[in-house]
């Protein structure tokens, strides 16, 4: 593959574009990633990383994100006009990690921390236009006033709702804009007498005039992400003037404030919109949604939703580009994403409405926001031989996690303390340690190795570069003789895997885990696996 002409052009180097690029790179697909800004953005733009995204970063081998991210601080509200604490509250519900859900605490981090995990980004390079055909796409790029015609096979547009990709594809942007719900946000360096860096400080209220300050370290030890809101203020006017930003913040905090620097500022309005589809031909939209400011968890939301869907697109695009899958597989990117986005916007809009009614931006948040119950059970490529199809069944794509029910299309749970036996070389001790974005993982749960061996033998024809397999045995199972020196055999020492995957004693069941950590199939044996792969691979 000629590295000068990568087959994928990623437009936009924010978290979404970087995840798209990383997923493709780990699938062996080279990319060119560009961003029109001359320098990487610094500060807090959509900094929230929810549990499902932390799981997916772990699959990408960038688990450092969980270490680098900061916990969401407790919110402290104050008596009007004083620094007397009124109450402490939480922006998100606290959940203890479990064996099946190891990343249960949302984290927050600035975008530049994600940049360190990216491929090389061409800053100051702008997409002007593109023309596509059945064979590829020709993009016109501009850098330093010089135009370049770049031939590629695919384009992923992560350049935002106002970007060139969405507009040129002519995708509609359905929804509403609430002009009466606006705020100013940005990063600022300041110190204030009596302001600790443990709490997320909140002054005033959401409806009239208010301010929130969350401590961040990305721009300095005195750095804060701020939100200014309320109907009594003019966000557009404030955002245009550094002096007005300082004056407004000073007027809302009843203590002595010393301002150092305004890193960036922008006004934000409640846009509740989504595109009608996420691709056209060889061009894909990675974003295509905008959230309300509180429905988006006060701009904390976007990092999770859009990055998870780049895992969905990345493995499918890689298989199609390699010639292993038919191009029709790419149609499932939009088909699986649209119901999730539609239900998500309903939920986040409900949170916005509650915030407006109550004046409290922390109202209405439940564990559904962790996105662990998101599913694609309705997908045309999902296969479950243990669930009878029901005509007219509600989709419920943005569901509440129910650990007592598991179907094809659900998130695959984790399980720790797995004991490896046999001859295969691996340091895997958790099921999450098996899952990676460049291959499907076949988990054969069986009472004994003898029960699993016929299934493994029938699956020998699978392409090992894109399909891996492992046997999961109960804690008391006999593990000799081994099926093959190449087979990975894991003993579920403490029963976590059998519990999370709802296995019954003496039962044999096969789970096919997609590269994006979703259960693609739950079947009885090898024939079911082959039936599922016939939906994915050309030669299955």
C-alpha cells in the first residue's frame, strides 16, 4: 500500500476523527487526517468520556485515557450572593465497578490529551470540496493558500455539523434550535479567594443568570472550564468581548477574582438536531448530531456517542476496503446508528426541559447516560438463535442496561480472573483483553473441552487475521486433552464470565463478539457462526 496515497481521508482531528483514524490504523488501513485549524485545540470541548467509551478505548489499547481522565467533581451550589455552601450534588450517579463493568466512573479530559494517541495530523489543511465515483473520491484541499487535488477511496467527515462534508452531501439537519436557551462556554485562567479546586462551583441559577466553574489543569494550574447562562444575559455579546467575560464572571462570584487569561470562548445555543443519514456512497459523516447544552450533560456528551460509532464504522470499512466484505455491509452503519441517535436526543431533550423547569442542570441524570444499554438487536446482521423474533417489537436502541438479559446486538460484558490453560501463548486474564477492533472473537462456552472441540474444528476455515476464537470453561471443568496447540482455553475460575453471559450449567453456547465489542451472534454451534459470518464476509 502506497503510504503517499492513503485510502481513507479523515476530515477533522477532534476526538471523533482521531478515534476513526486509530480504529482504521489498527485494522491495517492507512489514513490521512487533516484539520483546518492551524494548531491543535487546547482546553475542554466536550470533555466527558462515559463508561462505554472507556471500554472502547481499552479495546484500542489506549487504556491510558482512563488513567489520564479526571473524575467528575462534586457540584457545590452557594447561597445567593455569598460563598456559603447551599448544597453539594453530583452531576452523574455514582456506580461501583463490577466484574462485568470495570469502567463505571465517567472521566473528563481535554482534547489535547487525546491528540497524543493519534497518527500524524496535518494541521492548517482544509477540505474545500470533493467529487466521488464508484471507484473513489477526489478531494480538493487547501493549505497556506495552495490547492491540492487528493485521490482517495473513502472520506470520513468529522468536521462538525457546519462542516463541508455534511453540507456537500446535502444531508438534511432535522430538529429545532431553541434561541431562548443559550450559554457562553470556554476555558479561563483565574484565581478566586475561597474557590477550592475540589468542587465544580455553581453560582446563580440556570434560568435567570448563573455561572459554573469546573477546575481543569490542561491550560494551567489555575485553569477552569466555565459556563455562563441565563435569560438576563446576552451570550452573543459576552462571547465577543474578553472584558465582558471577565466582568460577567466577576459579577457572579462574590469574592475577589484575579484574571490571568481567556484561552478560548464561544456562545452555544440549544440545537437539537440530527442528519437523516450518515453516509452517501464513499463518504461518511462521523458526527451529524448536535445536543442541547444540558441534555448534552452541559457539553459533556459528544465524546462518547460519536466515538463509539466510529468503532462501528471502522471495522466495517476496513473489511470492505480489504475485499473481505461486500460494500452493502457499510449500509448497516447508518441503519444501526439512526435509532440510537433518535432515542438519545429524546432523552437529552427531556433532561434539558427538566433543567429549564427546575433551574438545576443536574436534574434528571440516571445511569442510562453511561450508554451501557445501547444496542443494535434490531440490526440486519445480528443473529440470535435463543430469542424468537417478535413482529412489531419496539426497537429501544438507547436502552437501560439489564444485566439479567442478554441478546445479540447488546454490549459484550467483561469478566476478570480468567485462567489460561493449554499451549496457546497469551497473557489474557479478562474477556475484554480478548476484544480488539480488527477481528471478531468467537467465545465457545462449553461444559468441557471435548464439547467445544467439534465447534472449533468446524471453524478452522475462518480467516485468522479477522477471526479469533477462545473456549471458556466452567471452574471445575477438566482441561485435558487439549484441542489444539493454537486454541486459547480459559477457565472461568470465579464464575464471572458464566454469570455475565447468563450461562446455565451443562450448556453449550457460542457468542460472536464484533470488533466494536458488540455481540454479533448468540448461537448453538458452528452452523450458527457460519450463518452469522455469511452476513459479514464474502467467502463465508
